[in-house]
């Protein structure tokens, strides 16, 4: 079980082709702050039909895109 499972399940329920979450929103959903390990775990999202798009450290947000 991944520490980001709650986030992946939340994203999977989205019906949007693309959407953005702030680091704060991710922390609220996942129950943990986003950290450098997110880069390692992001590949797990492919199993849920989405992929991580752009990660903006400056704006503290992440874009998620549905895989067609």
C-alpha cells in the first residue's frame, strides 16, 4: 500500500481530462505533506488511469492528466 493511495483514489474518481491540485489540497487529501518522494511514487498513478503532468514548485501545484 502506497502512502499516496488516498490521493490516487481521489484522482481516479475525477471525471476531468486534466485538473490541478495545490500542495495544500494534496496534503489534505493524502493526509501527508507532499515531499521529494512524490517523484518516486507518481508512477503508481498510471494504474489509476492518470499521470502527473507539470509539477510547479514555485506555484506549489500539480497538474494531473487522464490517460486516454
